[in-house]
């Protein structure tokens, strides 16, 4: 990885992991890298600092609860699958280069795929069978 991309942003454009997600700028800036969360409304955002931390922040915002309160809500059977529990709680999906983790996909999330059909990870996103 070259020095310009080490900190997650391109110094020439100012675009990076803390920017609002833009697929064209992303493709121009990053090679072989995609780690995003797509919320239930289809908004794509970088999973910074991680998918789990971004999902916690979404849960805090959606539920109006603290990190501790959300953690205390987690059922025992999800202690080792915390991210997927958070995704089910928030309605979000986690996307990597070649994979997607989602308890369910909304119509708006699936629409992201139709806008970006050549994005490798998006091929895993399927439209829901019911709206």
C-alpha cells in the first residue's frame, strides 16, 4: 500500500474513510478495499473503525441507548455473534469486498446493488422476497 493510502484517504483528493461514501470517489481512491455498512434506508457508510463499532453507533442512535445498555440487551446466544445481533437490531447490513452479512435485506439496501452492479460484494445482496 502506498503512503498516500496508509491513513485511509487520498491526499490529492481529500477523500477517505471518514468522508461521506461516494462509489465513484471510492473506486478512484481505493483498490481492492470495501468495508461498509448499509443502513435500513440504503445509506452506505464506511465501517470505521470497524463493522461492529459502526453497528454499535447505529444502535445507540436508533434506540437512544448507551453502549452499556445495548451490550446488556444482548442475548447469551449472540455473545459470540455480536455483530449479527447488532445488524438485526439496527436493520443494517455489513459489506466487505467479497461478502455480506445481513439477517435481512430491505428493498432500499438491495437498490444499492442495482446502482453498483460491478461491485463484487454487491453480487451477494439479494432483493427481499417480500417488501
